[in-house]
C-alpha cells in the first residue's frame, strides 16, 4: 500500500496500540524527515514506523541512536560481516545512515509523547514512534543496500536480501537494544554506537552560545551524558555541542557550552 507517511499514521492514529506494532508502507507520498525535511520513498525503500515506550524521560534522546544501531546490526547480519567493513555503511549523527562516498541510504525519525501521566507511586510512561526509511532495492535517488552488496562481491547476500528479512532482523535487534537502554541506560552502548559512526576525531567549527561569539575549532570525542555531541576544544576544554536549529546539516552551525568536570 501507499501511505502519506507511516510516521504520521502511527503517531496520530495508533497511539493506543501496544508496543511492537508496526506500520509498513510500500511507498510514502509524503515521507517525513527531521524538522521540515521530506524523505523520498519510492518502491524498494523500506519505510516503516514501530511503536514502543520508555519510562525514563532522560533516555528519550538516546532512542534514535538505538534505532540507527539496530539498522547497522541488522545489515551486518545480512552481510555476514561488520557493515562498515563489508559495504562502507556508517552512521551520521544524529539520525542518518550513509554508504561510501557520503551517499545517504536512510534516516531515522523518533517522536514521543506522554503515554501515562505520573500518579502517586508510579512514573510517567512515554510513547515513542520510531520511523525508518532505508533504501534496500531502489538505486534512486542515491544508492541502495543491494547495489552496495553487489559492488563488494556479496552476490549471495544480495540475492537473499529483502525488505521483509531486513525488517525482521532490525526489529529483533531493536528489542535487544531497547532492553539494555531501559535497564542500564546508554552507557554500555556508547562505545559500540561511536564505533559505527563517522565522527570520531572529526574537526568541526563551533561557537559559544550568544550573539557575536567567534568561531573556533573542536574535535568530536563522543556522546555527552545529555545525548548531544561531546567535543574537545583546542584549549582542552570538554564541550557539549548543540545544533543551532537553522541548518539542514546539523553538524554545521554548532553552538557549545562547557561541560563541568
């Protein structure tokens, strides 16, 4: 079927559904990305939204990282090797999936709302819609997983690839990662996440929050406890980086505040 957007359908129409319910479309007429961005969803693209929940508000910013990790792990399983080594798959902070040559393969969109208002003796519960768009069989508008597998000589893996198999693996991975996040937080997942991304040691231009602050360079070191980027200034200060909200690429126009030691 064709839907305007699996994310919109799930978030607006199915908020009372149980965790694990999935809305899947063959095509999206108005696929959504972060902010006002759109996502082109032709035939061959895996487009879905899954419903889930969390009981800890401080963990909500990390859930989009879990979904990206689940994509990476699922692709690794289908490749029979680490996805970065096998086909050049990498994660771009905060919610994009890239192939070699900075070709975008997909993205993640997470939205949340209060599912259960806290009452005496009970914590709040937060409803999450986690949407994924991933090029599986469609070579346009960039490239797709099947093409990358074939380009690396993974003919058997490419022949076995399907949206359905990938979706099943991805949801299995997400279930495992979600349990870790709920029980232990993001700390045990942090190093694994940064091993999948493209940013370790990357130099970015940043400026301190406030009008007229000069730009300076900083080196990305990881993920801060808040879920934002952590970087080191040329003076050795640890910084927490926030996007300024005005750029298509969230790594442009970063503003910072110093982290307390």
